[in-house]
C-alpha cells in the first residue's frame, strides 16, 4: 500500500470512529425567561438568555440597584465544573440602572462548551459601598437547535434523536442502559450523574455543529466530566450502536466511579475496559494484538498508561487499543470481576498506578506487566495469526479486505463525493509536508500524525477527555 493510500485510508477510517433531563429542557433558539428574584439591594426586571447556535448565547439583564455600581461581572460554567468563566460587560460606573445585552462567543473559543449541555450563569454586581449582590444561578440549554430533538428518558440515560425512528432510538437507550447495568453488577462501578447521548443521524449534521477549534473529522465527542456524549449513529446501523455506545458509556462510568482530585486511571484501563464492554468489534482488536504478539511486539504496560488517546499515529494507536483490551481481559480472566472491582475502587482512592495494582490485584505493577506479556505471547504462539473468536461478536463474513469495505464500515454509510475528495487532498498535503520535513531534517511537527490504521481492525470509539486528564 503506497504512502498516499495509507494516508487516505487512515483519514477516512478516523471519520468513524448531570441534571435530570425533561422534554421541556430542549429549547431551540428561544430565550429562557428567568423569573425575577427578590434580592436585597437589587431589583431584577429581566434576566434572559438567547441561544444562537453555534455562535453563542446573548444574555440580557435589566435591573436596578440601591447604590451606584462600581463593578459588573458575568459568570458562567458547565454543570459539574466548579470553575467559572468570568467576563466584564461594559457599563458606566456610578449608574444604578442596568439595561444591557452581553453576547458570549463560543464559536471562536479555544475550549468551547460541547453541544448538548446546560450553561449555568449568574451576574455579580459590586456597589459603591463595597456590598456585592448576585443573581441566582440560572441555566440555559446549549444545544444544536437546527434539529427537532426528541428525548427518550431511561433510568440513567437520556437519548436525544431527530431521525423519527423510535425503535432505533430505543435501541440506543437500551444498549446504554444495558452497559451501565453490566458494569455496575460486575464491578460496582456506578453513575452519580445521568448521561445525555445526542445521536446525529448524519456525519455532515454532526461536523457542522462543531466550532473550528474542534476536530471536524471525529465521529463523536465524549465529555465524562460534563456527562454528555455526541455520536454519529446512522439510522439502522445496529452494529455501530453495539460497538460505539457501550464503549463511550464505559468511559462515563469509569470516570464517575474513580473521580478524585489526585489522579485518574491509566489509558490502558480506561480504553481496555471500554473496548471490553463493546458488544461488537472486540474480536478484531484482540486478533490484532495476537498478530503483533506473535512477532514479539508487545510493549511494556507502562507505555500504555497515557497518551495514545491523543497522539493518533494510525498503526500505533490501533495497537494501543488492542493491547489495552488484552490487558483488561487478562485481569478479568485471572482475578475475576472481583479483582477488576478492587482495581477500579483503588483508582478511585487517587493512588498511583503501582499502588492501585498492588491494592487491587495483590501483585506489583511490574509483575502484572510480566505476567500479561508472557500470557499474551504464549496465546499468540498457540493460536497463530488466525482471527480470534474469544468474544464471538464480529461477523467474519465482513472483513475489511478492501478500502471500500473499510470506508463503509467506518462511517456506517458509503462515503462519497466531497468527503473522498477532501481525504485525497488532505493526504497529498500531508505527504508533501512529511517529505519536505524529512528532506530538510527539521524538528518534527507536534500534533496529529497519520499512519496506516491496520486492515481488518475496527477503529475505536472516539472521545475527547476532560482538560487536564492524563
């Protein structure tokens, strides 16, 4: 396969991969009329928010203070986030009457809020005598108002869709709830906040909802800290539901089950458990790990602690996901669900990887690494490079034997026209840049680098993680 074809293949493959919500929470491009509250020294006549998706939200305040104003602040945040974003709307010092509209531009922010969450906001006013008064915190739904979203509420998850297929929406919800029940019963990993899943029926619909700072070719967006998942799930693609939904829901559960101020689980546990939770696509990942292990290419477990969720280098990333699945499988096979439960609970205490493994499994991290690698190599030598049927959830009649089949499987639909043209152009540009960099022996450019995603291998679910999470 030429370098250009590899680049084209990987680009298109990568294309694939809180409070209780009520139906009336879904408001499209309409202001929220917050009822004026009785605040000493402050009379509020209007406190509204008008959503203009995807540009931002315009907040309106009409109020009167008892004393002249010396400072005015606007504060907003996402649910579950303790830190406020603060803006200073223009005002005339000494005034006692406020009548202003303050637009907040999300489109050009470096870390804008993802679609599908609530924006919590308040106003803080400092008066000339030093007293500070604040409006009560109100919320406005930040959603993609271009579509007529219909919510389907379950015990732990609310699924929003607009495709008009209630049965498919129910399938998404049932799959998510089934994953939560399975992880809870097996490992005691529970949600403390319900999760919202926004199901886009078309990739173009989803990518056009993202601001420029977001990666436009992703097939979904997962923010466990904000309890929201945005996914591309074409109507009728049942296999994609079984593969992607459990994977992303697992990230939500592990995040909430291990949340602490000090540390977070390593990537091999997070991605490995998410892949293990899938209802399809696991055998291809496992078989890929066996193929590499048969060649002696098994990395130390420490190298999978973090990083491969961000630096997607095609083949390397595919191997990282595959090896992570085998590591989690080895732990469950050896120590059972009880051992995995202890390991998850240990990470919830905020300890190091070494302490978590020692407390959870009763051996050192290095010993776990040695045992896992030896067991994987032995299994690879015994089974050879044939496809694994450990899980029995893949369709052997539909391998990725050609690029065309890979494109269809990766996207859930045939990718034609401008998408393919874009991939070709992007591939040419990337190839030219890489050759120039090689010829001039310049320092490598940091960021995303493209390699070849292995054939016969499903791309993993794609998720963005909370800022600062290793």
